[in-house]
C-alpha cells in the first residue's frame, strides 16, 4: 500500500536531531553575555569591558569617531579649562615628587607651574 505522506516526511528526520547550541561567552563577574549588550546597549560591570573588549570596541567604532573618551571641553572656554587641568595635574605631580624627594623633577614641575601662572596673569 502506498503511504501518501511518505514523500512528505522524507528528510524530516534531520530536524529531529538534537540541536547543539554553542555556549556563549559570559562575564565571570555578572554573568551577562555579549548578546545582552547588543540587545540593551549596556554592560553589566567593569569586567564586561575586558571580557567583550573586541566586540564592544567594534560596536563603538561604528557609533563614535573614536573609542577613547577625552572628556568634554566647551569650545569657548576650552583653552582656559585645558590650562587649568594641566595646572592641577602639575601641582599633583609636584607634590608627589617632593614627597619622593625627587627634587630635580620637582624643580622642573615648579618651573612649568610658574609659566602657567604667568600666562594666566597676562590674559
């Protein structure tokens, strides 16, 4: 007797095979996956940046011109703010140099600080 559905079900057994799902990489700290990041646009913790670095970098390159954050500086007062940040950084370095008794570096930093102070007085 001819089975009407035999041709229909030929090859159907390949769909009955167990599906092997590749285990997706997870963050060891928070358990989030790269798919979670793609879906929500958010990472779970700071360790995610290390675990998914290549994928996150690629995604960010597609969105932003640079993947390095340099901070926002207003265009009108940008130079003044940059100078202030450099001044504060030099003061911190000077303090560390004095604490470490590195007087040669301290003298160089002190000179740079004085130059910035003189530049600010001129403006």
